C-alpha cells in the first residue's frame, strides 16, 4: 500500500511540475488554431510518442505521461484535438464534443495526423512513432490503427472500443495494445467481442489486458475510479510495449 501511495504522489507531482517544462506548439487545421505540447527534448532524433488526451482536452494525466516518456528516452507530443476556444467546460460539453469526433472519425483521424506531423517536426524518428490515448484518446489510438496512420503501434487506455458496425473491417498493420478496465460500464460484451473480431479479420498483431477491480478512469490519480496498483501495472505494460516496437 505504501508503494502504491508513493506511486500516486509521484505521478501527480510529475504532472504538475513537468507541465512547466512542456513547450507550447501552435499549429493549424485550416482556420482552426491548435495548441499542443512537446517535451523539452524536442529537436533530438529519438523515438516519438503521440499522446491523445481524454474527453476534456489536455489534462494533468496527459502531461504526466509526457514527463515519464521523456525520462524513458522518447519525444512526447500531447495533441490538441478540439482546438483553441473549443475546450469543454463540463462533462456534458465534453460528451457532446467527443461524440462528434467519434461519429466523424475521419475528422478525428485528420487531427491526429496533424499532431503526428508536429511530433515529426520536433525530432521524432519517422519510423519509430507510437500513439497512446486515454479515454476519448484511447478511441483515437484505435482510430489511428483503423485509419492506417503511419505509426508502429497504438495503446488504448480505458478507451471506448466500440465502432459503428456499418463500417467495414479492414486490414490493420499497426500493433495494438488495449488496456481495458474490467468494470468499465461503457464497454459492453458486444463491444469487446466486436473489437476482437475486427482485429482478427484485419490480421492485426493485438493484445488486450484486462485489469481487475477497475472502473473506467482507473489510471487517473484525480479520479474516484483510480486503482493505484492496476494503474502502475498498466503503465509498466505501456512501457514494455513501447520498448518492444520503438527501440
């Protein structure tokens, strides 16, 4: 228990302190200004990780992940999916805005692609890039694979894994890790089985790790769903996966 508490405190402190060292990067989608964040090792030739934040936009969990990834030798870029002036003020607004991008998945894939371009411009080695995402961002990680975006692998962390079943399953070349909380009420058995079917039909290299006694936002230290032990395991699994595909 003591080690878990220390891990929680470390992650929360890292997110707060490191946010001061992240550099703002402004870029465009047409007339829409986007404001991402890049780690302080930008400009070096290193493997890169794109971080897709949860449904309220760039938050402390995404910033903490960037901090930890820099320590592991990656350039990390936190994407701005919604754009300046469009950050949701509450859960209702976040649900509506995230819902738009889930439905209009090509627009989501475009915003991810623009963020990937910024990651490359900041030094990431082109053939050594991965995407990780939390919640809504986890959905984006899967959309990166579905859209055949140029990344080696994706990690969906408590993401919404369901897909409109009118969309045809296609080949998936991207390696996939899904970190799924066992007690996530937003993931139905049908969603779970359809994802496995999609990945198998796409001949993907995939794995799903399910975390016991974990609700939806089990990795976020600020969430009432936070599970300290399982969050640490999930992060270690993420690092193991990234090391395998990027180093």
